[in-house]
């Protein structure tokens, strides 16, 4: 990688690290739902036709919810606490910047029954909410089992209640959680809570979020980026001044390449089938040899390298097919340089090549593949830009060479998925 791009990459890493550090250890903001700031009300199922009872008792900074869940025609008896964040039901608080809800409470009764809680952040949106019908205010909620006095709940885990979506026939565009205009926080017993007395002491309810006051930091980063961009532009200008010299070097390089290709063509002149572009074998030339190897009982060790040029299509799109053909010829020469007797290199099709490493186990073949990858990435190519390749490596097991080719192709696919410019063996 060239020095200016190394500097650019370093700047990206430093910028990301600075911003993340500022977010993690910068100022935090908290919204504590105290009784002094926000009104609190006891709720129960009587508005739904139930008979449960509930009362609130304030004790310093704590609030105790006492309730009796009773059986009635309403199938899901409950009681709870509602905290109004505003006196105007249509103008709530924007909680979009908060990421965590912390609740400290004690739930001693009932003693032996399973205890669960429902938490809701009710959001008002005139697109679907009606001031005359409190039920139309969105239920962003979560249900959890009580097993700890201190609960820390990521707000991203809240979901819009399905029954609310269905009952109010909410369009799909409004089916996701919203926290831009929250008017109420509600806590209620679970829908399957045991009948009888319940006692919940709420000690603290806090919303935690982050806010960034980093204008100075971001201005400094902007200045550094401007200086870096200016330096990069100056480097590019100098690069253009060297283009003529590089063009002459490429011309000489092509002349040497053509001479090497002539030598390679002479080497394979006796073959019945060869690739017209690169002068090396094509897949048809080795078909008979592969069939005979498959049918034989040979115990010779053999490994297979399946090689593909990364982003070759972009070379044709950018420089044209003529330059793409030159790159393929040059790539074939690079592979031929690494090939030792009795190895066989084949252009399998397009920008794919296969090397049959005879008398080499998978470990040696993997070493050869890594050398090829490094040579390709460091080579000065005819089009002047860097080039990389991905390689899959497999060995022949039980003489099944075709299965080994397929396996090498699969490992090549894994190399592509891993980000290209790498070797995957198995």
C-alpha cells in the first residue's frame, strides 16, 4: 500500500477511535422519573371491566404500589403504575437519544408465585393517535420476569405490542418502535400474574443516554482532514508528472513480457490444446490426463490450487478488454514462474486458473499458494494498478481428482467471502 493511502487509512482509524472514545466516555445524560417532576397514578383493570384494586403510597423518593388482582369477566387482571411525562397528552418528551432504562424495585408479594412485569413507553403520533382515545397511543413495550432488584434494559429490546397494532389497524409504516414523543411510562403486572395481593416498591426509574458537545473536537478533525486531503492532492500531481516515465517503463516491460510469452509458447508447442490468449494449457488439454489419473490406482500425492483474479471485470470496464488480455497473459507468466516440474498450470476459464501440484501435499501446496498471492499483490502490472488474487487449496483423496477440484473451488469461494486476497485450504 502506498504511503499516502497508509496515512489516509491511519487517519480513518484514529478518527473512528477518537469519536468512539468520545461517545463512550463523554458526557452522559440521565432522565430520572421522580415524583417531584412527574405525576404518578395507580392503574388497574377496572377500565377494562375488571375488579382489581390498586393504590400508590409515596415514601420519600420511593413509591409503593399495592394491589389486589381479582377474577372477573376481564380475562387478564392487572394493576400498575403510570407516570405522565407531560400535562399535554399530545406533547411528550423526545427519548430518541436514550439507550437504556434502569429500574430499581422490590417485588416481595406474592411470595411463591412467578412474578413478571410489563413496561411501556407510550408514544403519541397524530398520524395514528387520538387525543380522545388513550388506547391509540403506541405501546412500545417489553415483558420480563422479575429476578433482580435492579433491572437494566436496553431500549432497543422494546417492541411494539402486536395486539395494539391489530386492534388499531396500524399501517406497516408505523409498526416499528417510536420514542420521539413519549407521553407516559407505564409499569404493570404480567398478564398471567397470580390472583391476590401484590406489592411492588419502585425505588428508582432512570433513562440513560448520551449527548455530544464536540464542536471543537470535530472542527479539529475537519482541519486535519483538510490538510491531509491537500497533501494527497499534491501527491497526485507529482504522480501525474511521473506518468510519462512509468509509461516508458511499461513499454519496456511489455517487450520483456512478450519475449517471455514467446518462450512459454515454444515450451507448450507440442501440446494438442493450449489457451490461445496465454499460451498455457486449457482445461480440455488436461481432460484425458485427469481421466486417466482418476481411473488409475496411483498413490502419488497431489494437491490442487484453484486461483481467481480479484475484481478482474473492473479492469476490462476501466481499461478495455485489450488491457485485460495483457493482464491475463502476464498473470499466466507469473504462475508459470512458480510452477516446477512436474506441476501443471491450466487456464480453467475466464480469469480462473488451476495448478496441479504433483508430489506435493496440501501443506506444501498452501505455502506455494501464499507465495503466489504475495507475488501477485506486489507485482508491477501492465495497467499500473495493484492486483490481487484469491486461492483455494485442496488435496486429492483416494485418487478422486474431480472431487478435489470441486473442493478447491469451494475453498476459493470461501476466500472470496473472506474478503479476497487470501488463501483458504482444507
